[in-house]
C-alpha cells in the first residue's frame, strides 16, 4: 500500500495537491485525538516528584492538562505565567482548572473577589476552562438554594466570559438525590444559561448517581461541552480503568455532537495498578477505541 508520506515524495503528488480542494486536503490528514488529563489522577506522584511526574504524563501523550486546584493565586506553587511557561517548554499546556466556592451568602463580596481574581489568573495561565469542582451539598437545604446556586453559576459564567474563559460545573453524586421532589442537577440545568454555563460530566459519578450519561445528553442537548472520562467501579464505589467498569463509553461518544463536546479529560481516583500505569491504560483505551474520534 502506498502511504500518504510516499505519495508526498513524488512530484506528481505535489502537482495533485496544488489543485485539491482545501476541505479534501483537511479530510485526508490524520486527526490526533485531543486527550486531556485531570492532574488529580496522579496527585500522590506529584507530591513526591512534581517535575518527574509531569514529564512522564506528557511522555504518555497527555499534552492538555487540567489543574486539580488553585490556591493563593498559584497553580502548584507557581504563578500563572510561570506555570504556563513551564508546561509550554515541555510541549504541553494547561487548558482547564478545577476550583470553586460554596453557595455564597447574600451580599457577599469576598467570594466574588475570589472568583474575579481566580478567573484572571486562570486566563493568564492559558486556560480555556474554569471549573466549579463540586456541588456544595452542605450549603443546600432546599430547591430555592439550588436556584440560588444556579444564579451564582450564571454570574461566575459572566466573570469567566469577561476573562476569555468558559465556565463549567463538575458533578458528583449528591446533586442527583431527590430534594423536594426534584433532582437538583436538573434544576441547575434548567436555571443556568447555556451561553454562560456548561456541565462537565463526571461519567463515573453520574452512573453511580443512578443515571446514564448519554440519556442526560439526549435530555439536555448542547449543555455538555466538557467531559471527565472516568469508569465506574462495578461495586458501586469509585473509579477504575476505562473499559473495566459500568460506563457505556460507546453510547456516550455516539451523542458527542448532540452534547456539544469540545474537550474531555481522563480522571481516575482509584487504581488497580500504579496511577501512571492506570492513566497509560486509559490513554491507550481511547487511542484504540474507533468510536472516539475527538
């Protein structure tokens, strides 16, 4: 078989390419899968050897990283510009950051100052996404509180947009538990604005919460531009390597366009091997899965 590389070596190929339509040329080029990694997956390794672990993560193939925390204006002890340059020199980038706050009290100012500074620093680090990392269950006593949280997310979304960022909310399990006859997660979807808030599906947590990811996407199309790929342990608790658990990834990626998928990140919290071996397993799973084209 003549490969595209062999073809390009010939003068005939150069002549042919000069008259190929641009869209046909683009279609003939291989598409690299844009696989991101949530760095919480290798949290213990980062504590022991930060630089060595980051380099191993990048060697596996993860070039798009999501931070597991933002503290005191820094990412892993580095200023936003320092961390951006550090990753850039290694051929990678920080494209998202997990952060967040509880349900802010009425009239709060410090909480909004936090979000404004956070968004500015996240943008300076080169990110596209700023993500509320969890549901503040301890602050939620009623559906009215959930609606207040939705309004808060809309306002954070405006702050993010003003800094050139996208805002997303990352689910866990508590938001799927019935409250006053309603599912809080549905209320958040219903009361947030699509242009300001997207929902980062944690695939394992959604399944542990009792729902199929692809069914939620069908119910709320266009609201899930950002995903956390995590398989759900068969025992009903925690995560495992992709393909070993209960998440139907094939059905999920079948509705990727309906979801409005733009970015996804691998995340693992429990392992059957070392964390680095586990994320390598997940990376290989995605690369081999023909139904994953992103």
